C-alpha cells in the first residue's frame, strides 16, 4: 500500500526564505535515489544554524560545537565525542588512534567502507594491513568467521590483529546486536579493540526504536538504544550528513583519552574547523528534527520493496532500513533501461544503479512513480517483446544532467556509472 506522510514544515524550503532554485532542488532531491548524502538543508535548519555560536573550535571556544559533542557522547553512552568533516575522516582518525605501531592488522568485512571506499586510508595513515573476511551467511560477520582469522601470538610472518571494525548498517542491513556483543567479548578476551563504522547507526537505532515501540523524538529513548548499539565498541563513528541530513559532519565517540588523542590526529590531518558553530548547529538540528523521520523513510523503503516484488523484480538484500537493492533482469528489463526511462520521466527520477537509497526527504510520490515506471516498462516488454528505449538516448542523458544540476554537456554511460559509484 502507498505510504502517506503528513507535511512537515521542518523539512521544507520556501521560495520566500530559501529561494525558488532551492525549492526546485528539494523537489529533485525528493526523487533522487543515488545516496542518502543527497539531502538538502532546510530553511529552519539554516535559520537555526544562523544563531549558533561563532567561536574558534580549534581553540575549544565554540559552545555550539562543544554542546553537540556532549550531546552525542551522552546519546551513545561514551565519555567524549569529536566533530569532524566527514565519515571517512572520523573512521580514519579512529583507526589511526587505535593503531599504535606496525606490524599490525585489522579485521573487516570484505565490503567494509573503511577499507574499500576510503582511498586506501588504512594503509596510508595507519600502516596497517586489513584481513577482509567474507561472512559465511552472506549477510554479516559472526564470531565463527572472525575467531579463526584472528592473528594472535608471535609468528613473525604475521601482522597481529589489533582492531576489529564492524559496520552497522551495512548496505542497509542491520547487524544483529547479539552477534556484535559476542564479537566484542571475543575481542576483549584477546585485548583487541573494536571500532564501529556507524555511518548509518541512526537507521539501526530508528528501526530498534520502532521495534520496541519507543518514541524517536524522545532524547532518553534514542539514548537508550544508541548506548546499547555502541556499548560493545571502544570507538564509533556516526555520520551526520547521511540519512538525517546535516550539510556536513560526522562524530567519533570514545573515552576521554581516546578522543584527546584523536583530536591531535585531526589537527595533523588538517581537519580542525575554526568557526564551526553553524555546522554543528545544523547537525544538532538534524538529530532533533530529522532523526524522528527515519522510521517513515524505512516504511517507504518497504513499500518500494513490496511494489517491485509484486512486479516480479528480484530484491537482492534484506530491506531492514533505507536501502533497496534490485535486479530488474528477473523480469527481462536491463538495469540501464530502467535508469534511462526513470531519468526521462517528465518529472525525472534518478537511480544509482541497483542500489536505491532513501533519506528523510524522499517523497511517497517518488516511490509510486518509480514503481509505476518499472510496471510500464514491464508491460511494454510483454506487449511488444521489445523496449522502445533500451539505450541511453541523447535526450535522456541531457535530462540526467539537468536533473543533477550540472551544465549541459556530453556524457556517456561510463560517466553515469562513475557518478553512481561516487554517490556512496
Ligand atoms: C558505511 C559508510 N561509512 C563511511 C562513509 C564515509 O562518509 P563520508 O562520505 O562522509 O566521508 C560512508 C559514505 O557513504 C559510508 O557509506
């Protein structure tokens, strides 16, 4: 069944305040499935940011940033937090802070963002090697996967395991907490640290709040759930600029000593921000006002899954939160044809290949249009045995450009693929 969402003034951009161009951008954003990084700051969020403190945070003199860090530390049950520009930076700072002296190694899932999508940062900054494991169950790592892979002892051929990095959610899938706890116990037994890439821990928290019937707009409820999710970890990185829609930012949480040391590395990475208050306030606003919207985002993802499944489209991974991986080949439709047709709609929809990502500004209309678009292609194929438009036409390419707000220019399939990959 289609999902209806009541209008929410906190998530709006108006022509009077934000200007018509930004109203139009919000509309395009509400139909853009490439990534949950593609959200736009709202009027209310930026007006809130306008009132933030304007001190120098490198001197520790910006109350809005200090307040955000204290709030996130408290929410996650850790002693301290540190704001930085991106999830890549907070992951790499955390890893650098854990890793003391080579030879040393890190265990990750083979799909983990920390080693696959962070430009080789682990080798560059921490001089560590990663042991990438393939989960036997295909979904998440378990103690049974990790225990035999631990590098313990003093065999000089082997770099000892000093850190286990887990990702929650991974491709939108929630890591079962009982398994995380077991992995944490194993790590503790061997004096190995645990780091969480919680870029989307907000989604896992929103799903847990929903499951327990708690209230996502209550600070105490969010604190209860986030504290539990982060408890097995020595450090965690929580992105603020993904599903909850801060314009920039990510936070590390950990002990006071860990955060003090990470701050030192943040300086060395050139990542100290001077007048940081406006950024922190926009993120603070996102936690208060956008986090409670994630449960609806997840309902929309379920609706998309349901609509696609009803058409016979293969869904490639469990839809626990805000991502739907689909394969239209199961109904004879090439993925490119679906992307092209969606981009060529009078009110275009943009897709990041088989990974569809939802965020708090994706609209119910976009979900229904996408399902209808696939249904129409399927019907065409059934009726004609052929698709009218299986190739990326020149006109469709131009639409994608206009849609993405870029100058009109020639593009090709390879460019579009690259853009989709970078949308992670
Ligand atoms: C799981 C995960 N971790 C970390 C990051 C890095 O975040 P950022 O793009 O802010 O550097 C991403 C980015 O998409 C991500 O998906």
